[in-house]
């Protein structure tokens, strides 16, 4: 029992962290978002809603500058003000915006948004437990090894999520008659916007796998569906 106590404490701590971060995230999003009302985008989201037999797809604007889209653990979909401005300025087309919305819907539909919050607190529990065990075997280095192992694990998990969300978006865009082309165009566009350097890289790309590989995965789907 005494040996298990640190692990039990780590799990309790992780559960607490999970509650707090879900609460914090939704409070932050509530305070800084409004519903998106754009006629051209609405026409496209209505087509996607029809393809999914939904009444409508609600999208919210999150008032921050970085170019990003996100799916909240409660299932709401957000586009940042920065991303919306690129669309308003004509740099990103309505169909390309629809592909971002479809991708985020994929994260919601496939349960990633919720899983990610669990991952986050699950990771804390794994890290804490690993640190306790490794810390005894290799004092000092144990913490570093524990950190490296946990981040490797989470990178692996989120990479798979991105490919799944892309595939979901591709299917939805195809069914809605919008097609996969805007999805691929947007990847290339964002890559160009970043100018190849990581400095100006849009946040939406940074958290995702390599653009080339994502496009290749989409093309493989296209071939299979044709
Ligand atoms: Zn994603």
C-alpha cells in the first residue's frame, strides 16, 4: 500500500488538473468569443450540415491574433480572429476556411478534443509516476528521462489525431460537394505564409504534421475514393 501511495497521489493530482483545465478553457472561450456570422461561410457550413444531417454548424470567433482553429472539449468549434481576418482580406478563400472548420469538426466527431484534455492530465500522471520511479534508480537524470518519454508519447498521439481529422474533413468536404482541393491549397498557402522559417509559422500548422505528408495522405485518399 505504501509503495502505491505516490502513484495514487499522482492520479488524484491529474484528475484535479483535468477538472481545472476544462473549466478554465471553457471560461476563457466564453469570455472571448462570439458566434461567426458570415453569409458566404454560412452557405458552406450549411452544405456540410446537410451532408451530416445536422440542423446547422455553429462556429465561433475566438478573439486572438494567431492564425488558428480549435475544437473545445465541449464540442464547440472556434476560428481565431487572426484567421478570420486573413479570410476577410481575401488571403484565404471561403472554401479554405470551410476546410479548417471541417478539420476541427473531425477532432470533435472523433473525440480528440476531449481525449486531448485527458491526455494532458494523463501525461501529468504518467510523468509524475515515472519521475518517482526513475528518480530512485537514476537520481537527477530520472526527471529528464521521464519528461522525454512523456513528450514522445504525446507527440505520437497528436500526430495520429491530425491525420484522422484531415481524413474526416476530406470525406465531409467531398460529400458536401466542396471537394478536397481547398484543403490542400490551404496547407500550401499557410506553408508559404510562414515563409519556410519557423518564426512566422501560423499556429495552426505548427501543432500539425509536415505539410507535404498531409497533402500526400489526402491524395492517397482521393485515389482510393475515385
Ligand atoms: Zn488539428
